[in-house]
C-alpha cells in the first residue's frame, strides 16, 4: 500500500511512502474484513504457510501464485509450487500489505477495505480490494502472471461445494465472475461458529481475466504484468459478496445498508472500481489522522489500534430499519452468537464515539426497540436482541420450561433458528431472572445515551422524547440495587458470579450520573442536579466501603488482598463528574502495575487472565497519562508472541499469552477509549 507515487502506463499506486508503526506479527492477519460472514484471515506468519480461514477458524481457501518468466511460485495458501520469500508484512488500520521476492521480481500484495466510519455507504459496501504490484530487482525485463483462486467453500457452510454454480460476463468497464449455491436459502441458519450458506461471491477487474471454473467450483483471476528497469506494474481485483438478505430485523428481511434503496451488487462493484483511487487517498488520510492521535500516547498504542480497527468494525453488520435509520448489529463472536449484545456494545463504542457517534446510536436502536415490546416486561435493560443474523428478540436466559431454551441453544453450531420471540405476549414469562444482567445492562445503556447526549445534544433531545421513560425506569433500578449489587450476572463473571461487586457498583454510579446528563439535555435542570447529587453520594459511599489500604477490593465483603480493574470509573473522567480524586486513580494504576504479568494486568485477583479492552480502559484513567502506552506494550507483546492463531482475542492468559476464549470480537473498539480523553 503506502509506496512512492508511480505513474505507469496502466497502474497508479496512489499512496506515498511513510513510516509504519503497525504491528508486523499478529496471531491472525486480516485480509478481507467486510462483515461477520465475509471475513477472511491468515493464521500464519507467512501467507503461504497455511490456507486462509474464516474468523471462526473454518478453512476458506484463497490461493495466489506468480508465474515469473514461466516459473510458478506461490505467495498465498498451500500448494505444490515453490513459495516466494516473504520479506515484509505490515498491518495498518485499513490495509494489510505483504512483500515477496523471487525470480528477480519483488511482489507487493495489498488487501484493503475502506472502512471509513464517516461514510456509511462506503463502509457497508461488501467490497475488498486485492492489489498486486511487481517491480524488477535486477532491472531486467520480467513477465509476471498473477493468478488468484477463490474456492467455493466461501459460499457455503458445510462444504457442499458440489452444489456451487457460477459464471462470468462483462459490465461497463469491468470483467465480472460470480458463484454461489444453486439452491439459495437466504438467512438459512443462525449461530456462532457457522458461516454463510447463501448469497454470491463476485470477482471484478477492469483488466485481466476473471472466470468461474465448473470442475473446481472456484473463481479465478489472471493478470499479465511486466517489470523492467525502474518501472512498476500492477493490477487490482475486487472481491465482493452479495448476501441478498443480511438480517431478519424483527420480521423484516433487510439487506445491507448499501442496498437499502435497491442498489444492486453490480452497481456497488462498479462504484467501488470507479472510486478506487479516491478511496485509497481517503484511507491514507484517515490513517494519518488516526496515527497522529494514537502516537500521542506512543508507538505500542498505535500498533494495537491498527490491529483492532478493521476487526472492531467488521464484526458488525450495518443495515437500515424500516424508517431508513442506520442499525449497526454486532455479532458476539466465539461466545454464543448473540446479536446486538449490550455488554458487547458497551466496550466497543469508544472507536465509534471517536469517529462517528451515529454508529453508537445505531447499535442501541435494536435493543431500545426490543425494550419497548410487551415480552420484555422488566424494569431493567435486556441483554441482547437475538442470535445473529436474527434480530428477533432476546435469546439469552430463556426460562427452562421453554423448549427453545435448550433445544435451540444446543443447536447453535447446527445453525438452528429461534422463533420470533419479540412477538410473545407480556404474560409469556419467557426469561428467568437469575440469568439476566440488570445492573450491568441498565448502567451500560444509560452511560452510552449520556455520552451521545454530550456529543450530539440536538439529536439527543429527539431521542429522549421516545426513550426517557425507559431511562427513568432503569435509573430507579440502579438507585435501588446498584450501590451494593446482589448476586447477579455481570460481563466479567468468567470465574463465577459475584455478589457485592465493586466495579459493578461503579457502573451503577455512572449510570445514575448518565441519567442526570440526560435530564439536563431534556431541559429538566433541577432534577438533573438532584440525580447528580445522588450519584455523588453513591460514589462517596462505594469508595469508602471498597477501600482497603492502597487499593479498592474486588467485592465489598472480600478479603483485603483482593482487587479488580475498576474500568467503569473511566466515565467519571470522561463526564468530568469529579466523583473520584486523582489520588484514587493513581492508587489504582499503581495496584494494576504491581499485579502485571508478562502480558499485562489480570482482570481481577481470582485468575491470571485479562480482557485487553478493560485493561486499556483502566489505563486511560491514569492522570499522568503514562499507563496507556505501558499497558499497550503488554498487548503488543501478546500479539507478537501468542501461539494461538486466531483473530485478536480480547480474553487471554497474562502469564503465557494463550487465548482463554473469544476472538474477532467488536469489543476491541474499546482500545480506542484513550482518544475520548484527549
């Protein structure tokens, strides 16, 4: 990607050389990153050591070869050809670049997706660019044939590639080839470790050839390039996926946001081809902006943000609702497949607050919609709005007497689909209370709504007309139960349920303060002041009961040596509430530093694993602004040394760098939290 501007007879690279600060080794390297289904990764240090995979680890093969002066070499995927020597790997926010050498030729291959958060049409367009450029190493003339092959397993879930069909044709200035299952069942499955089983994969190029091979059930592309002297040559391929129907949104089958007004995939591909150079420039400009902001903390922090950026966005799907409003749906990857999970949305939002707050509002829309339906007759917020790609009502914590609670949950990996839970009546008693997260989710949504109100006051006023009654119900719950939560679930209960959880109490405090901010925006100043005072009183009480010597405990009734990352307190600094003094933050940061292992600070005193998103939230609380870079360095070490070849896991062991669980999750948007404090 970022090389000297070279004007060639038919190839303009378009981006200038610049210093790279992105991580050079990742456990898994992003290649195609459009949404939870159109997601392709390399799980090896060299692109040719293993076949490519979906984020789940399921093999989805894309292979690349370079025939140099008649001799075939392999640069991507496994095969019989001799591999080229890989000489470089660079991962930036929007691009992964590989460099290879063989036969007197240097080959540069870029995989880039223009996930520009300020342009929802471009961001949601399911197109990734695969660019190849060749240069002569000895200045002699070399003819290079670049060949790509995409296997049919990208279009099906259970390996039934014998059912794949396809073809090719020319549209406008582009050669286009396509393939997909001959028998189409859009939105035919639901679950976590399942992949798409419908829709069509397209390859498009303005030059070269693209084709569908019936014998191999694959798409291919070939380009003839010439490298001679100082002259470089290259070709660009677009890979696109038309999923036809993206989300079942409360009974409506909605396409991707890019297609909300009827645009076809061919029109989207044509636009992508026409805008390629302009989008490269925009990606370059965005990366410069992002690096300027992250380098204010240090190079390690810049690296982890670059590693997280595409994953945090592409583990969502952007659609439009029946009103045309954006709906940004997360998939709870490698957890349970839930859609629009509130305690996944909460940690992921810093990236989107920093670059387009409308996407946070778009995350909240499905949950707020479900919260007003009769089946959710509780005085606290729900956990989720469905199981991806079905946003049809909460699936978490269904009552045991409901057949769906066991039969469909256990069929997660088989793709079983839940019924339309949102249609159930208020007296259906669909959920068991003990499996809900009342303080967790109510606090999350109040905090997020308050931050939106701080950033976009006029839009927030319109939202409050519809949602303030819900917020009022939830804040009353926090006031009653939040300052000393009973034994109830929270997002960090990996080591078991906790009663009297101090960090959860901090969330309740900031939820009450969030409601005060919302009241102020609504023009109810006196009530806002009263709730601010209630939050301040809660904070004083919680801090006094939690303090043990030089740190706060894990639980109010816990042993003196217990502790935990009090990451929820970061909102006190963001809101400027002034509930906690700098001495509190300095003492907490000192405690976390003291407890660090080789790969960072554990989540709490019970186990040695951590959550990288929460570690950076906690580091962001440092009044001296040093902890962010220091803790980011631990995460960089994890990325460079972890033996588990999975997309950026947020949950790992701090002693040996092994993955504990989770991968490809949107929560890595939380690594951008320090930007909200700049």
